């Protein structure tokens, strides 16, 4: 059977009886969606304009007329304007084109969405619905997420629509994500990203990750695995005991580490949780209303206590430790390693006797007058990089073997005449011993050294000079521009 016959049944009979394209037939102001005319026009669009009909193209309209003549053996007598109105009413306008979506496609969309909401779901994210059903949606001329949204507005006029999702509720996305995750959580204590994504068919994976990561009521257990505070079993008596201990320790010391709280039966009852999750749950459930938590440090919300202060207090209790000991303790406090914090604390309270070891003051016996005299043999002017000290024969015995780390510690805390400065604490012996009488800043000292060196004043050369000489611990510095300007000015004054 010919295509036109398929469209119209008996072609000649359809044209003769209906006068579909006869100018004498007046078009109603609003065409009925199921009218014979609309059905025939829609068929032309479906067969010949599967990639859309561009409404601003006279060429496209001419093609439409030719296809109508070919399929129905009759010319369209309507003028362009009413014909275009009729074509527009046949489908969905998107991005300047009319697309005809088969009725069965709309029915399939409605069934999928109604069934999903009947299961208890509250919202559907457009992007995820389109991605999960893209194959058959695209084949049915729903070519993009934006076009899908237009169709959804028509199919579900009573639902709530936002910029990224639609559904029964219209509340902030942060709240809707928590609501939907808890809806499908069930009796599980722990769930992974993937498990939740399977239960939340039309919520994007990244939105699930965002909600779990940003909402503190979800407790991180291990990589990609979370619990929720409603799944944690802590008794009222345990709750009171934890708050009482926190109050006592913070009143006495200003802070308390989450690691010192007696877990009692909490960990046993919540055996599926990691120790990190147990600690976080204790804080969130028992302490978060009145206390801050930074890493593993708990302090009153009115306090500004930080890890450096805690590390300094900790160092006061130590006789001897390694750098790794300090790094590991700082990790316990903050959950991370910021090398400058334990090193700064160690230098402020202890004596660094070599690259890896810190000791209490009573392990070293400094004769300040004799040591300052020895340093003065090297530092004959205002300053000298620490690395310039290559021998310690002139230094008196102090109970430890002299080296650059010990010399740095001495100048930081014990010298009467000298001090030590560096852009950042380090284990590279980068920094400078400076007379306390010197009024220059560290940047001015570096500029002075560059000016006196006679080197060419370029970024790379100056950076290399400062690094090789021991003023800085890396070959670049954020102060390079200022150092160059100052060095140039010093040389100009001398000339």
C-alpha cells in the first residue's frame, strides 16, 4: 500500500469527503487536537520532518506543501499564516522548531512518572530522567532535556516545577535531597553512593554525593560509605556523660580531643561503624549545639582555639619525640597533616637537635655568652644564612652534637644577640641568623643580599641565588617582584 494510502486510508475518498486543504473550510480559532486536519498535518510532520520543522523558514513551508500534495494528491489552499498556526498546534515548539511526539510516547512518559511517584518518590530531576530514558526519548523526537521539560509542563500541570527538578514538593534542593535519601534508606546502618543511586532512580549521582558530603547529619564511615545520625545508638546516660566530660575538660584546658571520650558500649552497639564514624556521631549527636570541632579537637563555640595552640600545650608534656610523632599527633587533632603546625609548635617549645628529633630544654645546656661569641665570628654584619655555618669547632659543648638544626633552635629561643627568621618553617635549613639590632624585614634582607651579590636582576637568577644561598627553601618566592625592585633601588643609590 502506498504511503499516502496508509496516511489517509482511501486517499481519494478522504480528500473528496473532507476537503482537508480547501480554502473554503474556515479554520476555528483554536484547532481541536484530535481534529482530522491536525491528525493529517501531524502525520506529514512525523514522516517528513522527523528532525523538526523550522517555523521561520519559507523553504521549510514550501517543502511541507509539496509533501502534502504528494501524500494526499491535493494542494494546500491555506495561506502561509493559518497553515503555520495549524502546524504549530500539531507538536511541541523547541528551539525554533516544531517536533511531533507520538501519543504513545507521551503515554509512556506519564506512566513512568506516575508509577515513580506512587512508589513514594517526591521529585524527579530532569537531567537524570532524560539520561536514563534517552534512547527511546530521542527516537520519539524528544531531542533534549529542555524539550522534555516543555512536554512535562503540559503533561503534569498540577505538579511543582523548579529549574532542575519537578514533583510533588517545591522546597530547597538541600532539603529535598535529604528527604529523598532518608526515604529510601530503610533499616540499613550503612549505605554507599552506589546503593543509594540504585534506590533513587531519578536523582543524579553527583547530587547524592553532594548531599552526603555537605549535610552533617550524614556520618562519613569510610570511602564512599555513610551512616545517618538516626541510625546511631547512644543512650541518654551516655549522652549526659559525654557532655559532662566535655564541659569539665574545656573548662580546665580550653579543649578536649574527641579521642579521649570513653566509648563504653557505644562502639560495641554500633559495631558496623568505623572509629572515625563513632567519634563524628558522638560530636554531632551530643556536642554540636554548644561546641566546635576542628579535626579531633573539641572546644566551646566561643573559643578560637586552634591546632597550633593545642600542639604547643602537648609539646610541654614531652621529654623527647620524633618529627613523625608530632606529625601524627597533629593528624589526630585535625584529621590532616599540615607540616608547619607541628614544626612550629616543636620549635616554640622544644629543642630540635637534628632533622628527626626534638627534646625538652633540660636535655640541652646552653652557655649563651659563649655560643653568641662563636656565632659572632661568622655573623660579622647584620645577617648570615644558616647554611653558611659549615663548622662548629668554636662552639662550646651543650650536651648535644652541634648541627644546623640545633643552631636554629638556639637562635629562635635562647640567644641574647641573635634571632632566626625564615619565610616558612622547614627541614631544609633554609633561613637566616639575624642580629637582634637589625631593623630590616626578611624581604629587605633578601633584597640587600641580592643587591650586594652582583648577580643579574632577573626572576630566575635571583630565585636561584636565594635558594642556593639558603635564604629560601624553594627556588621561587611570591616576594620576587618586591625583592627585585628593592635590589635595583639599592644598586642605584650606591651608583
